[in-house]
């Protein structure tokens, strides 16, 4: 196929030239009904915020330009089929789980999976078999999973239907994906991959391998994170074999909006073209700047920008260099504190922070200037804020939870609200997590432990953004009971 073409985007531009008088939705009628917003964004944006029609195809049953654009997407990602997502990668992750798991089916997943995966358990009725990712004691963060841990989980759960893998983790660690896929397929176990942070993998030879290339059954990919498309636009990829593509489409139509944004979909079309045609050249230049940045940061007192030297350590089979993680414990500050300093004093927004690290995502839209600006700010912070007393790793590594009730049953069960401090031993009726990264500390149906409570209190002290809990201050938590 011609990766230079943009069938959906081209059709949208051609439609815009017609100046059709709209008596359909959306109700702003090409921006006229919301002039303040139109003036701020520009009239062109509102003019192409249109509804499904013949020449623009329909995401529910694409037979025209959307279908062609999705075929180009699949080819670019070495997949048999591709689907546009306008409800984010969250909808793709949940669709993957619902496509292969019926209520009561078991699915193996790492405990550091995103909340979209745990919510997918509620929607599907599947039962999680959690495996702990490997942990870096030096950095205080979770890494990938190993083939050995997957084998042990399968030995204890012969009836498991699927394995869910993160490729890469938020911090850039890549698991033994090919070996895990081969092991699973020998047993007809489906392999589902959360590739939210790996949208760029297939477009440069020095990046880790992309899931579809390695033979995974399905992968959900956030082109908006590192590929350049608009926020909330993502893709679902499928390889023929163990998964029925017709069932996948049915589930997407069950959960995805019927009013798909043409702004989002056309941005996917253009981002795919840019990655396929220009990706290798762009990323070659970025890798040069990233490697220079890591060298500069690692010359700075108290800072450590980790990278490919981690390969070979537990849970790190490969590493994504576009994840610029910096350990700041050496200057005596937490990652949360450095995150705030960067935002408030340097007007730099990094992706996330934890106790010991900050993490900046470098993507197709970055440049030498943007990367160097961050590096210089970090150097300045080291000079101004170094306490001369490095933080010691205290550890907040939580054990695999005791799952008492299935996530789905717990979600629908009767609940009561109790003080968080008094919840030790109770069965949680809701999720709670820091966002980002959106990795649950506890989910419905799990027994709440003192370690969980202590960690939540620590996050509250650090002014982390806690989400998914009904009490916005996280003083109370819903538990099962009346």
C-alpha cells in the first residue's frame, strides 16, 4: 500500500471544500454556535468537526476511506488488521480482554498493569492471575516480567485463557516478549499487549521490537502518546489466528462512541503516514540528542538518567530510550518535589514522578532544544536544591493482593464507607491509584492491607493525584458490606 496516502484526511479536506450547509449534528454547525471557542482554536478546526456521512465513511462498519486508512495502519504496524480508537487505548485494552475472556476465565497479568486492564476485568468478568514484575532496588520502580514468572503462573493455572503484557512499562522496561509469546502459543494461550507507550517501536531499528512483529495476538497502541496524533486517538491491532476479528469489531461497537471524532481519526491517518515515511529519520536524530542528554545528566551531581545499561538486569530484556527517567534521590529530594519544582519554577511539565524518580516522555514532536532545556533545568535544580543527604530506598513494594471476590462481583456488590485507617482486612469495593501512572494500589474484590493503607497515606502526604476513589480526599474507602 502507499504509506504516503491519507485517505480519511484527504476525504475530510475535500468535504470541507464543498461548503455543505449542515442540518445534522454536531450542533455547533461548523463553529457558528460556539464562536468564542471557534475564535480561540481557529475556524478550520470547527469546520471539520463533522458527523459520519457517505464520503467520510462510518467507524461502526467502515467500507470506504476509514477502512482504507485502517488497512494502511495495519500494514505500518506489521499487523493483519487495524482499528481506529477514539476512546483512547483504554477502550482497546478493554476490548482485548473482552474478546478472549468470558466471565470466570483466567487471565495472567502483571500487578503494575494500567487501570484500563483492571477495569477490563470488571467488564468481562475475567479473573486475574497476578504476577509481580521485577523491581529495581536501585531505582525503586517496577520493571518488566520474566518468562519464568509466566511459566510458574501457567503451571498453577492450566486453564488460563490469556496473558496480558506491558510493552514497554511506563519507565521503558521491555519484558521477554518473544519468548513469552512462543511459550503461550504452544498452549493456545492468547497474548494481549498493552503497547500504549510503544507506538514508535516499529519505525526505527534501534527501538525494541513491536508486539505485532513478534507474533502477539492483539496490541493496543497509543499513537497520541509518542506518535503524534491527537489526545484520545489510539489504535487496536490484530493478528489472525487465535482471535476472531469479527468478535473484536462487535465488542468495539459495543463500547466505542458511535459519534467518532473526525479530528481524532484524521490525526491518526496523518500520524501513521508521518511515522511510516519520516519516522526513522526523526527518531535517528532524537536518539542522538537523548544519548547526549543522558551523558550530561549523569555528569550532574546527584542525578542519574537510566537507560540501556539496565538491559540484563531482572525484568529488563530491552529498553526504550525515549523514556527519559531520572533518579533524583541523590540530591535528597523526592521525585514528587522535583516534578513540582520543574513545573512551578521552570515551566516544564514532565510525565510523572514517584518517590525517587521523574520521567519525561520524548516523542516525535521533540527537538534538541526541548531536550536541552530540560537538561539545563535539572542541572540548575541540582545546584540550588541539593540537600547533601541522599534519600535512602525505603520501599513501597506491595505484594500480590489477596483476591477474595471477583472484580466484577465486587463492583456490583453492596458497599459501605469506612475510614481508610480502619479498612485493614476489609474487602475493597473500589479502586484507588495515583495518576499518572494509573496503576492500582487496590481494586474491587481485594483484601486491603496495612501496607496498602500506609502507601496511600504516603501518596497523600506527597500531594499525589489520587483517582477512582469516591472520597476525593481518600480519607474514606468503600468496602463490601452493609
